[in-house]
C-alpha cells in the first residue's frame, strides 16, 4: 500500500525545518472519535472548537485536541477533561494545566483565555485553575487517521508502545502538521517536533528534556520559530554540538519566499553559558 509517508521516505525528504509554527499551544482533552477537522468534528461542541481555533490562530497560537492512547468508543458521556497550555520560546518555556469542569464551566474556562497574552508568553492573567504542570514531559503522537491514514497506521502503534513502556506522559494529538513524516511527535515544554521516529528515539528525546537538553535525531524543528529559524537552530546544534534546549535563540529573521515558500535567513545567538 502506497502512502505519503512511504513516498516521503523513498524520496528521502529532509525533516529539517518542517515543524508547525506556534509559540503557544492549547491542548484540550477530547475522548472519542475525531474527524479530519477535529476541533469542529468531535464530541467537543463544534461552535466552541471553531471559536477557540480562530482565536488561537489570530495570535499565532495553535489549538489541538488530545486523548489517551487506546480504543476510542463513540459515546457522548460527559467527562472531566484535562487541558494544557504550553509556551515554547527559549528561556521562557512553560506548561500550565487545568481540569475542566464537566458541566457548563468547561467552555467558559476556555473562552476566557487571553490568546494575545498567552502567545506572548504571559500567563500572569490565568485563573487559579490553571496550575503549573509538574509532571513528565509531554509526548504528543499524531494519530488522526481521518486527517491522514499515515498518522493512524504509524502513530497509534507508537503511542501504544510508549504507554506500555511507561515513557513520559503520552497523548494522542489531532494534528501537528507533516503527516508525510509519520509517525510524528511533538515534545513539550520545549516544542521540538520529530518525524519518522521510533519508540527508542522518543524515549531518548524525553530523557533529554528531563535534563534540559534537546535530542536532534529525527528532529523537525522547534515550533517557536518559522522555518528559517528552525533550520538555523538545528544547523548550529549540528555544527557545535550544543544540546541545551534554551541555549540558542533566533536574533534576526528575514523572510524570503521561493517557489516552495520555504526560503529565508536567520541569525542565532547563545542566550546562556
């Protein structure tokens, strides 16, 4: 069976600088089935999903739905859901989490978010329900087969293997871009995305995060940057061996558009050490 992931592997398409761009992520737990456009095609209220997605996009943030790996029965039983907010800028990465009320307060908790402030990394105005997340690094595996079958065929087995091995805090996620690189994984709080990745490499990446480092094998880039910044970050790390997650930042970014819309230049600087 030919798939986009198979074609990408055969063509040896580079992974570098292919991560989705978003400094801030809102992740909302939503069990059950997901449609191709999951925020409006799931058990989440469609109006709420569209509203949150538009508000996030307007400020350069990104909304995604998450669920625990496993079977996903089609039922509408109300459940209390977990939500995460994550900011990925170097030197200012954080995760906040809240347990959403199972009644009408859940949507209002989400609608009250100030995406302009959150996109800038400012969490000072968050209600007390949003607490600092002190758990394991988040491993978010793209598994939405309705979006692209590669994510289901390759992502779900990876998520199941990670859960079975007790690795990190593992979730399935609706979409992080680049399904042709499946299985694809986003690791938070630093926001590095990975592609064509196996369980062993995910484990290494999570162990690195625990130590404040970044694993560059299979890395697509840091979501805080546009593509030129992602490319520069990984190039400097490859050249110097720098693996501290917050040691580098983009100091200058010039957008140049080629026929693929991928060109540009970026300057990098050490911000620590």
